[in-house]
C-alpha cells in the first residue's frame, strides 16, 4: 500500500495529493485561528470542540475536491512532452506559489469576515463580491492591506520552499493518457458525488452557533451561499396548509377578518381624529445599537446629543431590528414586512411598485425622498426606492467642495445632513409637505470622519464613529431649528440594525435591540414607550401619530393603538427566522425545523423547551407570519 502510494506520488497526479494536503493544512490552521479569536465567547464543550474539528476536516476535504478540479483537468490533458519540459517545471512552481498565496489570502479574508460577523462566508460575502469597489476600499481603509499582502507573500514563499521537492518528485514517473483518464475520471467523481449528496447544513451539529461555524469551510460556504441565495419558504421551513395560514393571518391582522380563506393584505386603517399633516424627517442610523445610548445604560458618554434629545422625545425602549444588514432594515422601515428567508426584498428582482411608507405619504400629497451618503447603486438601494415612490438623492448630488470628508461608503454624515436640509427646503418651496428618509453611513468600519469634531480621533474605534454620528445629528437638528418648517416637522431617529448580532445562541435577542426617538417640540409629548415592538411596526406607528386614515398592506402594527398582549418581534439571519412573543421565542431553520425557547426577563439568555409532537400556538403564529409574508411577495400581493 505504501509502495503504491509512493509510486502515485511520483507521477503528475502526486500534485493533486500535494494540493489537497495544502488545502487541509491551511484550513486547519484557519480553524484554529478562528477558535482562538472567539474562544472567550464560544463556551464550547469537549464534544462540541471535537465535533467542530472532525466535521470541519470533512468539509475541508469536500472543499478540496472542488478546488483541485482545474489542476486535475490540466494534468489529465497536458501531453507528456510538454509536462517534462524544464520551463514547465517553473510553470508548476508558479502555479503552486499562486495557489498557496490564494489559500493564505482566503484565510486572512475569513479572519476579517469573522471579525465583522463571527461567521464563515455566507450570502453577505457573495453580495460583497458584486460591490468590489466599496468592499476593497473598505478593507484598504480599515486594515493595513499592503503589509498583510507582504506577510502573506513571505509565508507563501516559505511554504513553497518546503514543498518544492514534492513538486519535483511528480516528474519522475511518466503516465500514459489512458491511465491518466482512468485516474481523472475516478477523482472527478468525488466533487460530483459531493455536489449531489452533501449539503452545507450538515455542519450544524450542535446548539452552539460558533461550534457550527467552526465546523464549516469558508470556500465551501461561499459557493453554497451563492447557490442558495434565495430560499423557498415552503421548501425549507415549517408550513401550514394554505387556507389555515390565511385564516390565521387574518385573525392576527384584524380579528374580525378571521373567516377569510384567501390571503389578502388589503384593509382600511380608520383614524377618527383629524389628520395632522406635518413634514417628516426619518433618520435611520447605520449599525446603531441601543446599548450605545445612555437611556439604555451606557456610561461612555458617546451619544451626548441623543441622550439629551431623549428627554424631549417619545423614546421607544423595547424595539428590535428584523435583521443584521442595512437592506434588511430598509425593507422593514419601508415595507413593514417580516424578514423573508434569504435575500432582502430590497435586493430581489420584481420588487417595483410595492406598497411602501413612501406611497402612503405620496397619496397624502407629500414628496417622498430617500437620501443616502454613498452611491445608491450599492445594495440596489437606488433602483428599489426610485421604483417604489421615492425620489433618490445620493452622493452624486454633492459637489466636491461641499464634502468635508468621505470614505468608500460615503460622505461624512454632516455633509449628508446639509444635503438633506437643502432637499427639504426644495420640497417646501413647492408648497408640498416633505417626507425625507435619510440613511447615514459614518458609523461603519473603517470608522473615519472629519478631524476636530469630537474628542475621539478618526479611525480609532466604533465608539468614535457613534459619537461623530451623534455630533452630526445634533448639528442637523440645530440647523433645522432655524428653518420655518421646523415646528411643523416630526423627527424620527432610529437604526437600520445593530452593530453586532454575534452571541452564544443562534438569535441572541438582546443583540437586535435598537433605539427610536420621535421628536417634535410642538406636537410630541416626551415620554417612554416600553411595549415590545418590532421594526416593522415603525411605519404604521408613525402614520398613527399623524392621525392618518389610509388603505394598507403593511404587516406591522400601530403600537400605540394595539391591544395589550398582541405585541411580537421578528428577528432573523439570512437563514434563521425568529419570532418572539411575551417570554417565548420560536426559531425556524431550513430542513423544516422549529425550536422554542424561554427568554429571560432581561433578554440576555434563553432556555430551550423540549420539542412537542404537535405545533404549539406560538409556533403556528410564527409560521403564519413568515409563510404568508413569503407568499405575498412571490405572488405580487404586496404591490400597490
């Protein structure tokens, strides 16, 4: 056996074994590095640790079967005369050096991605490959990329030095084309079998999220995410018979419609009071967790203006974002719809002419605008908002002389707010009311902003970026207070999502908590609204404050008129769907799985409840919301 292996190593196909060993070795070192980085928060048992490395090695092998395909095809087809040439030796030297460099660079990329999301590559990484300018620019501005490349080259050269003799060994035994074909066919069967028999979900072997992520392989996860970017709800998640789900949704939306058999989102919101038409400024802050503000117990003093403003606002202290990305937050804020599995509706095809918050304001005679500090082609924001009732204004509307600072994501927040004041003035000049949704960018890695604004230097940490955004909002409100339209304006300040959603559980509730302040000195009475509230409830709650009567297709509730006990929250990743009501949390996953947890009063921890043989009422509620939301979008029921 050893002799046969040695003979095989001395042929050209020995290079396949060599590449496979490189992949396995570098993948193992990557897994150890990621474990070291997250060890303090991982809380792994010996069994979970063993499983992570055992399953991880299996997925490393699966990844290797795909990665070797180009080399395998080349070694199979290249003639012996060419293979034995001296120059061809140097060609293979170069090939292996590049392969080593790419494998190492991929490991560094995985480290950076883990640093941001505490996961292996997923569909977010696939999306980022589309926006290479922003992503590469962000990496360049956040990390010493030149030094990283130099170090990777040095390590690659060292590894190449040690494997050069193994490459030379592959030239010793020529192998005929017929025998090469047999070996090539046998080896190619491995990735083919892997494609049909192995799923990336197999690495989810435990209840510990970090253990599951460690058990994966970054490259394999990247391509699996590309294949599974869109997820069919009924194919992957628990579901109810269609009529039962429709009736259940009707009872959850409007109890008197509980006999409906067909899914219908259309209903009337009737407010008995006179409409209070006001200008509306809706600020969604990038990556802004509730824990940054003093009202939620922060003692760092990084939001002095917002902490002061909260004393003069209606402050919402029990509000939760639906997801972990900007597009998911924008979906919730504009459509008031639960997060559907896979990609946000903002990024999906056929997402035009939907019923949005902007369309409600437009019907009331407003001019709706979406303002973004970067270029709005990113994440499909521009096409989405412009095809759904909003005028889109972005970085391209600012002259270079109007920009104090910009990074790859966009201009400094204060420059965005200056642009916003100008756009609101334009709308007011037309004798129309203004609805302006402003999406900030400064609170994003690399955490850079103009010098001299705050006492934390630019490019220091997120605390500095948070404090700068707070400064910019304060400056904006002060400048707005000088405008004639100020006293007739409602200001809403909230977040698109939190700064981090990583935790020991799949969906750590507390990590999804976001703040919201609603401020209008002439209209809003300061106070605290501490009822449990979802991000999808913001739009109908806002319209309720304005006493608007309107036809709606929103899934969200007006929290100020909602009967007690009907509050609920939706949270998600790109695959996991969470539904919390009172002290219970339902988590649904692909393969039609659902789990129920009891949530502690402070929402810091959860306790799993044993699975029942039949669906519990809260499970049916969770399934109903998510199933009907997915059905509504795919069957065009959310259109105006």
